[in-house]
């Protein structure tokens, strides 16, 4: 069947950011991604991409590209892509410190394999969800700029907004109040404090905004403060989404040990190393009664599509925040996911449904 891997190409590109934004620890204005293209002997290709978050995982793009150096990928040349699970296992073991590099390879292998099968990746995993609204993200801004951007997103059809907080708790609460005054119940509001709060600040924020119906609170405490997260009142933990505290399936096991640490897991395939590892975390969450919230970095449509296919294969997926490609100045592909009025769905095309722009 000529399903052996013939060639692997690796390169990087700055996709640009039309809307630089600020989160609790940095401002983002450049979007460099690493790309992998696997070619099989039968001519089928699989695309993968990676965009590491150095602050979260310790991986810089230079580390990603060094891991993806051609000499490190020789073990895949000549291998049969139908050995998918063995190949993704070997990728996981060979690149322990570079999850974005693992993700790029993991995605490319899944794309090539499911193109060979002639079905979308989500169908191979077992599709549980057809479509879901994604949030669109507002960075840390003053009240006036927050409302202006919210107006813009609302006009584009988005009804779920994720607002970055974590620098000034007083202004954070004011932004929430003004958003609810402006939009009433016509929008869903979720927030991401990006590790910016203490335990007491988290409790105060929750109590002072409870009447505003905030959907969830993403990573209010520092990543390593898992014991402190577990000490929060159950009423708050129920709507807390673990993000930077959740990099691996081992972290997931720690978070579900009594007393549990969060009622929601934010899975990012750039943190854990691709769809194969994301599904492992999802299974732990399912068995512990934890809901899933799939997030992203600033990423190409390649990896955003892979995240969406993986998310929609999990019955406990309740939230998605897969807006990472929406503000890019350019990309290397077209197709992939379908977005209409803020609602995302997967393409019916084989693999990830992507077409390379040459």
C-alpha cells in the first residue's frame, strides 16, 4: 500500500498578529510556528504545527526546532504510518521536554493516517459532538477598550467572550460589571486570570461577581499552587478550570486526587504533546467527572483543527476556546475547521481537511 514514511520536512514561519494583546505576564505581537510535513511513499501528506508557550512549559521555539532537526527524525523514515499508536508513543518518549515538537509530529502523523483511511480525524477518534461555540478572547485592557472589543466581537457573531484578567482585581471586577451591563444575558462571559490571583483574591472575585453569572474562572492561582487550588471552596472549584497546572496526564491524576483541584480541565495539545496525549488527559477527566475545556496558544489553523477534532471526540467536552488562528495575519493552509457566527465544526474532508497554500 506504500504507506511508509518517505520524507519529513520541517520549517518555521511568523504568521503575524493583527491584534497584539496583553495577558498577565506578557504582550503577544509575534506568532512564530514550527511546521512539519510528512510525505508517504504513496504521495499522501500529513501536516502538523507547533507553537510553544515558554512561560508555561519552558519550551522556546528554538527548542522546538532543535528537537525537530532532521537527524532526530530518522527513526520515522521508512516506518509504516499504519503503526500510528506505536509511532506516537515513540515520539512521546523521544522528546520529553518539547511538547510543541511532539504535538507537531503527533498531528502530522494523525493527519497522514486518517487521509490514508479517507475519513476525518474526528471520525477515527469517534465523533461525539457536531458543533460548539468558541469563545473569542479579550486581553487585559481598560474598561473602555474592553467594551469596544466586545462590541466588535459581538458584531462578528461571537456570543462567548473570554476576558483576560489578573493584574488589578478592582478593575477586573469593574470590567465584568460593565460587560454585563452592556450585553445583559446575550453573551456568555468566562475569565482567565493567568495565575494572577491569590486564594483570597480568587474568593473575593467570585463573591463580588457571583451575581454576574461568570461561566468559569481559568487558572486563578499560580501553576504550582495545586494544594492551594484544592483548598478553595467547592462552590468555586466547580467552575475553576486548571490550565497551567495541567501539562500532562500525571498532572491530571494529581488534580483528581481527593480533594479535587478543579471541576474543569483546560487541555491544550501544545502543553501535553498532541492529540494522542490530549485524549489520555480527557479519559482521566471523564472517569473523575471533570468537564473539558479545550484551549490553545496563537496557532496555525493546522493545530487548531487538530484540537477541534480531538475535542469533539470527547463526550465530556463542555467548552472550547479555539480562537488562536482568528487574528493571524496569514497562514500556510486553508480549510480545516468551519466557523459561522462563532460556532465551530469540523470539516468532512479526510484527515484535518486542510489544503496547503503554496
